[in-house]
C-alpha cells in the first residue's frame, strides 16, 4: 500500500522521497479536479442545447476593498502561512503525523502574521488599482459554467460537513465516547453524507440562478460517478479501511491474489499486525485477507462513467441521466455493502448498512423515476392529434 505520496513515488520511480501528504488526499483532489472539468463541459453543452441559459447580475465597479474582503483574505493568508511555514520549519514533527499536525494548534505564528498582512495588502492594492472616483453599477452576463468555482467551494464545504455527520451517526458509540476527537479526526467520512449535502447545495445554488432542477441533476450525474470512481482509487492505494469482510473462498485462477483477497500491507490506518522487518509508521497488515472492495467500486464506477459519457448525447429525455445514475451507483453500492465491514442495522426486516440502505433507496428512486418517464411519454403520445 501507499499511505503517502512519498510511498507512491518510491514505488513508481524508485526515488526515496519523503512526502507525507496522504495518497487518499491526492486522489480526492483529483476527483474534484476531473469532476470540475466534466461539470463545466456539461454546463456548456446544456447551454448550447438551450436547456439552460446565461443570466445577468449587477456588479459595482471601482469600489474600495471592504473591511470584510480584507479580513477574509488576511485570515486565509494567516492559516496558509501559519501551517505551511510551520510544517517547513518543523518538518520532522509534520512528517510523523501530518493529519494530527494540521488539526493541531501548532504552526509558525510570525509567518502566519506576515502572510496575513501580505494577503490583506494584496486585495487592498488590487481594489485600489481599479478604484474609481464614482463607483458605477454595471450589468454583466454570467454563463452557468462560470459558477463552477463557487459551486466547487460550496459543495466541498457542505459535503465535508455531511460526510462527517453521516459517519458520526454510523459510528455513534465512538462519537459518544470522544465527540471532539471524532469530529476533528481526518478519518471517518461517509460518502453518501457528502453526496447528499453536496448535491443539495449544488441544486440550491443552480436553482437560485434560474436553472431547472431536472437539468441540474442530469448535468451533475456523470461528474458524480467519475468523482466517486477516482476517490475509490485513492481508498485502494492508501488502504484507508474501506475494505470488505474476510474472504476465505478459493481464488479463481485468472485473478491476481490482491484482486481477490488482500491483507493491505502498510495500510494508512495501521490496522492489523506488525510487518516483520518494518520500522516506523505504516508497518501493519491485516491478519486475514479481505475483499478489496475499493478496487471493485473504482473499476465499476469508472466503467459506468464511460458508458454515461459515451451515450450522453443520445439521452435527450430530461431526468433520464439522473435516474440512470441513481440505479447504477445505488445498485453497485448496495451489492458491495453485502461484503463490506460497515456496521449493519435491522431496517424493514433486512440487515443493511447505512450506505446499503441509501443505495437501495437510490435504486428504488431511479426505478420510480423511469416509471414516471414512461407514463409521461405515453400521456404525451395520447395527447397528440
């Protein structure tokens, strides 16, 4: 396994380079980057088809930098300088446990203040350069794809909150025992919590800008599938604990061992027993081989994305792409949860995990949506002369 980018670089290129940033974090960033590209492309395509349109907004030009703008930029600069330079000047402490360092009060106060001053002056000088004696109100046209920066930040922020909250509900006993520690731990996220909160944020912002919810849902479906698939690659490479149950069944001859039953050596959460002749961090592996479910999900969801992307131009019925996404993503997650290690609950006479139950609801929602589309299509045919 490759818990940090340094481990991955060493495996790929043979360069022993200590870079303690988590591999999972890298692939989460890549999932945001590629989904950003897919979302932007779909926004442009839907605008070209006339399904969504540009809108106008009024902007005041030539104003001085406000106190709020200077304060926000200074605060962001302080955080960057405080943590980044603190990590540079205390690299040994940072490299031993990057997550613990980033969530601690450790840092470089002097560089934090200096960077805050630079960021604050930066926004002040930028506004000063374009300042007018008489600020004027202008109307500008905004295309939907130009909202992606704000959408990315908003979805990421509220998605993070949702992922944490859903995970706390799923692991309630841990939360009751140590509420502060579990909330501010870099581990422990629920994909569907992030998806639900992020999707609601995305739909709310898009609807406020005059776009129909059905088109927003269709636009977002391929990007959500791609982001999930890329994120699961990170889970598999890092060994972040999202693996399956113990697999003692005989391996099919055509599969490599790691695709069937894997012990996740050097996993990111140090689960299992110590590896012989290994010192330092990330020196554990599982006692028994488990199903590598992140690999299965990454493969399935990337294939689903490719199918959705190839046939997107042929799908013209509003809502079809979204209902297809619900069935595909919900169905694969429901099945994967049958061999996952997540806690199970008795729901509607069935023993399901939280994610399994949500996946089942997604499938039912997608099927219901397709039934609605079929009925609506028949009604439209009957109304035609």
